C-alpha cells in the first residue's frame, strides 16, 4: 500500500509528459501495472480469481 500523499501526487498532471506515473487504483502500487485494467498484478490476480473481471478466467489445460 502506497502512502496517500504519493498516490494523490500521481493524480495531478505532471510538469513534463515523461514524468507520468501510472498507479493501481485499488492499492496505489506503481510496479507491475497493467494499463488495460488499471490494476497492479496482485490486485488483478485477486479480482480475477474471484471472477470480478468480466472475460477473464484462470487458464487450465
């Protein structure tokens, strides 16, 4: 869980375009971020296992 101040700072528009830091909207984590879902890998896995992300299933073969 990131600090609240860090997460709020990432929501503000940056001074330069290259300074954009994308963060997970659930926990604020910046590493392992997936743009398609706006989630980090950990939150993505939790929600996918619970079946809360439409169209995503755990693969098995």
